[in-house]
C-alpha cells in the first residue's frame, strides 16, 4: 500500500476540523442542545460500526 502524501493528509485533517466546527456552529445557531448533538454523533458512530462489520 502506498503512503498518503503529507499535503493530502494535512488537507484531510483541515477539512474534518472545519466540518466539525461548522456543524457545531450551525447546531448552536439553531438552538440545538449540545447533548443532542453528542447523542446524534454517538448514534451515528454506532451505526457506522455495525454497518462496517465484516464477518
């Protein structure tokens, strides 16, 4: 497997951080409680874990 070039890796990290910041900003502007946002993230992560399981 070929390694990812450093600029691509750093751009990917920047994109993830920017998307997370935008999500939190929009949730706060919409008046969504942070607990609801966290619960949604946990449910989404759990769903991805179940769907990605290879048996």
